[in-house]
C-alpha cells in the first residue's frame, strides 16, 4: 500500500470577532459542507465527523477516500483535529485564533493529510507528486470556502 502526504500552512485574518471565527471553524456541519468533494458525511459524536469522499481518478488510479476526524479545543483559542478509527485518509492539524481587534481574528492554520492507496510500485512513484499537490490544493481551497462562508458581525 502506497502512502502519500501533503501539508498546508497558512496565516490569515478574517473580519469576524474571535468567538464567531472559533465557532465557525469548529462547527462540524460547516466543516462537512465546505470540505469539498464529499459524497456523504455523518456526525458520529458531538466532536467527530465521518467523511466519505467522491471517488477521484488520476492516471488510471481511483481513490475512494474516507476517514473519521475528531475536533477539540485543547485550550481556549487552539483547535486541534486528528483522524480516529479506520480509514484510508489520516488528517491532523491545528488552528490558533488570536483577536486582532474587536471584529478581526488572525488564524494560524496547519493541516497535514496522508492518503493510502493500493497501487503498484511504478504507478506509486508516478502519482506521488500529483497526490501531494492535490492534498495541498484541497486544504487551501477548503480554507477559501470556509472564509467565504464566515458570518461577519
């Protein structure tokens, strides 16, 4: 089984109070809605989401991604998440929220994702850079959708 990894780190400021930003980026329904290419999702606990992605084919290889992920505030302004249980995707990350004024919040966001696929050795080497780029681009696009959907107050 081949394993592919990608990571995206970004610091950005949103025009929303810190409590609004924290609530938005930790809301499981909002996460599922803006995750991208989700075939089906289910809230399995108050802090855990099960995601099944739409199949994706590149260079003759189809990936059917699925995983469960748990989101937790580990301190007042730090949201962390990590995949739990079985699945062929593994995600972990951290978002740190800092108030930079009454209605602005700076978010330092890092996410790392690994995907496992059954492919032969030659194909594994061929698609490695493609998959890594797709992971990074996917996280970046997710953040754009989340920012666009953020309620402003």
